C-alpha cells in the first residue's frame, strides 16, 4: 500500500501517486490549488475568527488540507481541536522530508506534523491534535461518541478506487459526527456519494467550478447537518445543485456503495454495487451524459 511515486503538479506543488490504488493524491492541475479551492475556501473559516473549532480530517494523506487549514487559523488566532484518520504513515513521512511542501506553510505546521509522526498527537495553547492510524472504518469508533465536528474533510481515493470510505454505512458514522450547521466537505461529486448523504438527512451543495466546461461542472460537495434555510447564509463558493446535477442523482450512478459490517473488501463492495446497478430500472449514466453533452471526465470524483 505504501509504494508511492512523486508527482509535480502544474501549480508547482508536489503530490504523490499511489501504485496500490493506481491514482494520484491530487489533480495534476495543482495539489495546492485543489486544497484551497475544494477544502479551505468552502470551509468559511472566518466564522471561527478568535474562536475554537472542531475538525475531523478523514484520509489525511500528505496533510495538504490540514496544513492549509492551520495556516489560515494561525492568521486569525483561532483554536483548533483536531482528529485525523489515516491508514498509511508514508505520505506524512514524505511531506516532512519535502522542502517544497514545507515552504508552502507557516513553520508551526512542520512542528505539528513532526509531532503527529512521532507521537500521534500535538498540543499547545492553540492546537490540540490527534491522528489515529489504521482503517478509518475501525478508527472512527475510537473518537469519543460525544465529539462533534464543525468541519469534516473527506479526501480518500475516488469511490471506484477506494469504495470503503464512501459506503452508506461509513458515511452514516461520519454524518453522525457533524455539529448542527457543520460542514462535511469532499472533492467528490459522485452521484452515489451525494445521494447517500442526502438520504442520511444532510443538505447537499455543489462547490462551484472555476473552469467553464461541462466536464468540470463541480469541484466537489458540501453537506450540511440540520440545515436551516432561515439561519444559513449561502457561501459564495458553493450553491444548490443544478438541474443537471439533480438529474445525476436519478441515474444508476446514484446507487450507493454498501458495506454492511464495515469490513468488506474493495472488490466485494464494487461487485455488489454493479449487480444492483444491472438490475436497476434507473436511467443509465450514459444517457444522462449524452443529454447534457458531456464526455466522461478523467478527474477524481
């Protein structure tokens, strides 16, 4: 699982490619750009200026999402209580050795990440951080049951490559960890993921694309717990799903990934979903794409 290849992305930031998953950690357009536009900006961090916030980072990886988060919180003097779930220590080891990665962030981040690597935790007057190594499906149960999060970042490999973290059963556990008005943020615009989150009672929004192309119609998804339209001020970086996106949730692509006992293999999860899709009367995803004049995008979803 740990065989990794260094990748230089177009914005000059470094990422990795997993040989095991046969997928890059970030878009080739830019690891740093993806982090900021798909996670940091939609987080509305100014809401927490001078306050504390609770964050869960699922599939921590190289740490771009958390590094960017902490970088902003340092500027606004916010307090962070943070958990992360990650199965593989090698990406963090790479990040700690890569000077180009370190040069992107405040020196404090090197201190925090080094402590996470050595001791699985870090604490000072502003930051209280814990990382849990292992299968996220198991390790999420170690987080205290009463702990709720203002932000949850879900940044695993794509559903077709790593369906284990995109199933109804796992996403149900994740959604139960959200505070009222908490944001679950992911780069994925998968119909299966979005439909599952909606069925779990979350209000879902699309992260607006920065490219004017039908193949880049969304940069991801924000799901909000206990949504109250009278109290909620819509973030300028995400919006309600378009008609096209709503129709996506009526296709066979919206059939969920299932993992009843939270211990199934990737192959079993994919196979069971494929059987369910083959017997479904829902509209084919191909017809949906044809209607909206799209070709299949190569980007992670």
